C-alpha cells in the first residue's frame, strides 16, 4: 500500500530564511506526488505536482520540489520565506488507478518568525 | 465562479444523533471524495464516488454513509455508530482525467457533545 511520511511535525523559520520540508513516500511504481498547503480552518490548495519528466517542479507562491527516486523523496523548498507562508503543508501520493485516490502525510506546521 | 461548497462550516450535535454534511460542486467534476482530518493524522479517506449512483469505501468508512444521486452533490452522514465523530471534514472533487486536478471545499468542523 502507498504511504507518505513527513518526519517534521513543526518547523519554525525566520522570515527571509530558506525552507525545506521533507517528504518520503512508499509506492510500487512511478508515483504521482503533490504538495498542498492549508491555512487554519480552510481547505487545501495545491502548490505543485509531479507526474513524470523533469524532477525539479515549480509551483505557485515561489515553491519548488525535487523528486529523487533513489531516496523516495519529494522535498518542498522555498528560497526566502514570507510571514504569509505560515500554514500547514501536506505531501500526498496518488495511485495510478482510475480512482485516483490521494494518500496524505501527517503534515508539517510551519511557523514564521519576524 | 465554479467551486465546491461545504455547509455548514461549524456543526454541533449531541452524542447518538446522526448528522449529514453537505458537499456541492458546480465544476462538472465526475469524482468526489470525503476526507476526515484530525490533528497530527493528516487526511484520511472516508468514501469516494467516481460516477452517479456509485461509491466506494475508503480507509475509514465505518460509522459513515454517503449517497450520490446527483453529479453535483455528495452528502456524508455521520451515524451514531461512529465512535469518535468530532473532526474536521473535507470534501473534494476531481475531473476524470490524468491530471489529478483536485479541488477542495473549505471544510466542516463537526463537534459532538
């Protein structure tokens, strides 16, 4: 069965500092991978996704992620964090069947200090 | 504007009562999903539906029921058999193609007292 691990429950960074959120997945074939962001009490917004091709994926709000098959990882990065980036971030893996179900990690809460 | 609407945003119910959460989309999406979110546990799939009048259990379907009588609507009923119903519930929809364009609603927070 597919699974996603986000080892960091909570991360605090200073505004302007760089950010890397870790994500490791388990999936038998080439995975479909996603990063979502959630503000408190809200739904999820897609930041970026990887299906195939270039392993470095650009997303919205200045985020990027790199797919590393050898490490089963899909880490999210941002060169300079803004206070508005404070939120919860979820990594997800999608099955390649017709149901297209997503399996989510447990999330990483990002706090940004000024 | 097209979107997915969940109502109500907050819901309070007494223990032992059934409660139905609404999810409506006007995106002409084929598939719809219900997820439950608890602190520290991420999102877990309750039920999903790929076409009208058909739905499948997800990972934590016990104590829940759904219907899909219309393409636009996918209501979730939390029954009295659900042991820990207090949670944040998210509905999502998707067009049946290969691009995985999930759209999420803004969620319903259910509190059972």
